[in-house]
């Protein structure tokens, strides 16, 4: 991302299936910032995981003992409160069911 975004699609929703998040890893290069993972059912945005801050030149990971659930048919999206450059990597593990 090169600008702050509040509607970046990560995984499209599938009718009748929920998305479950088990792990989130953010790797930052020279720029710090935070990300919020959201679900986007029609007409609303709901935070799935509170903002995750990552300092410059570091790694931040979130390992969920109980998977975070995105409602059936909803998309998983990411909100960035600050511009993020190409030196940042977002890794999300999970499954659809």
C-alpha cells in the first residue's frame, strides 16, 4: 500500500462459508504503522482484530488460540492508518468452512 486505505480486499467472501483467522504476521521494513483486520458484510465494517502496531524494522505476530471468525459471506479486508511502502509484508493464515 502506498497510501492509507480502509477497504483493501484480502479474501473475498463466499456464500455460506465463514473465514477463520488463526495467525497474522506483519513484517515491516523502514516504515512503522498499524493494520486493522475487518469483515465487510453489505453496508457495514466490523473489526475482527483490533489494530496491530508494528515498529519499523520489526516483526509483529498474533497467534490466535481461538480463531477469529469472519461471518459467512463476508469479505476479509484490511485498514491501514498510515501509508505503507513495499517494504511491508502481511501474512494471514486461516481457513474457510
